[in-house]
């Protein structure tokens, strides 16, 4: 439900914050700069939005998620409000014209109020507001904003999670994509550097970027919470089998961001000299894949903060008994084509025991 960003010092934001703001709120962008002549820009082009929020100029910005009214440029924030403009995050039940948004009505109603009365009226609601007049910002219900390194955010969902880039069975349409249920799809793209991806049923991204024979490997980028990340780390045997490392990703909209991916530790063991750029060249995705991203926007980088997430859901994990006997806790990956489990560490099919893991 939208996010307002109040950046009075024009700080460069972590790309992960921008990525999340864009992916969660894909329905339009507006910005009011706090320097110069109160410049206001609205756009539906999120590549342009990215450039605006990273311009280094002080501003108040808004990424919109449509709850009322049409999704179009006219309904992007901010809206005229007396001698200024106003941004809104929330929903207020007021009469509106067809395709009009409640935010525009409220901005007009309070625009010419006495400043004290305006604050009283707006803070009777549980919405968050920011009003810009002549380069000055008023924030309403400020206690509901989150101050992150000197920048105010009206919602905390743009500040949590870790971005990971997946290239194999974790991708949509493949057997392990269920591990990303509840995670936020951000974008598709390719690795910025060239990597050697080999394998048959299970792919291996080999250590060493830009080595001979490498390709820009097709990936999907997701924002995952702490609990999901631990489960995926266990699946990938991080850091014993695969190791999660930060790489650069060029998204399909040509923005370059950082994310983390899983690279196999024992390169020589899995290097057969045959390299792929796309896992779908090894195995076609299932037509029963459980995820569609056709309506999602593209965006962005590794975020340094992870909210604590408490989960109590039981998850079935299937571990390789031979690896456990050797002191390695490796979770086998399901191969839907052979209807069997496969341990990449042992490079063998398994019928391992099933553990219940909370």
C-alpha cells in the first residue's frame, strides 16, 4: 500500500530499498525536490524513477500501489494542496469522483487550512502524510514512519529481506521454487560477469568469474526473509557444498544491481567442460510451475537489514544419510523428471531419511 520516502539530505539509497519499493508498489512514481523551484515530477517509467531517487538531490518521493482510482499518471502522488503538494500513504473513506483517488481529495481539503488545524485533522487518521511547501517538508503521523540512516520511510516492508539470484531448480517452474513461496519476486536478468554453469539434472555455477567458456547466466532475483534464507541455505548446503556469495546482476531493464547466489565450492569435481547460459537449456520448466511473474515490475540490490521473522511452520526436509554420516548436512534436491531425490555432493540418487525441521 504505497511508500513515502523523505530524503532531506539527498542520500544515496541502498539499491535493495529501491528495488523493493518498485516491486511492491508498481503503479506509478512521483517526486518533489526540495531544492530549486519546488520541482515536481510524475512518471510511470521506473527506470526514470530509479535515476530520480539516486540523483543526490534532497526530495520527498512516493511509489504507488493502487487501492482506489485508476492506475495512471494523473493519480500518481503528490497532489496540489494549497500553496504546496501532498503525499499520502494509506486509505481514507471520502467521496470521490470516478477514477479519482482519496489522496487527491484530502490534499485539496486541507490545503488552505490553518497549519495547526491541518495537523489535527490529518493526525486523526492512521495514514501517513508528507507535505512540501517552498522546499520545506511537514511530516504527519511521523511516529508511524521508520527512520533508517536519516531517511524516513512510511512502510518498513521496503527495508527488510535479502536479495538472492537463483539460476537452477529454485527458478519458477522448477521443483524447488516452493522454497521461495512467500518471497518477493523482484526481476529477471543475467549475471553481469560471465560464469561457467555446468551440470545435468542439477546445475553448478563454478567458482571464478569471466573464465574461458563462461556465459552471462540467466537468473531470477527474489527478496527473501531470514527464515526462508535459512531453509534455502540448508537446501544448498551453504557453506559446505554451495557457498552463497555476492555477485552483480544486470536486470532485463539494464539496471545493474547486487544480489547473492550459490556457487559450488569444489569446481574441478563438477567441471565437465560443457557450459550453459540458461538452466532451461538443460531442462525445460514444468508446465505446472507454481509462479508467474508476467505482471511484475523489474528491480534491485542487497539490503543490509533483515527484520527478525518468527515462524513456526513445519517443513519437511530430506537430507542425505551418507553425507550426514560424514558430518555434512546436505539437503537433497528433488528431480521431478526421475521422481527421485539427488545429492549433488555425493553425485548419487538417494532414498534418504526424512527429518521434521521447524
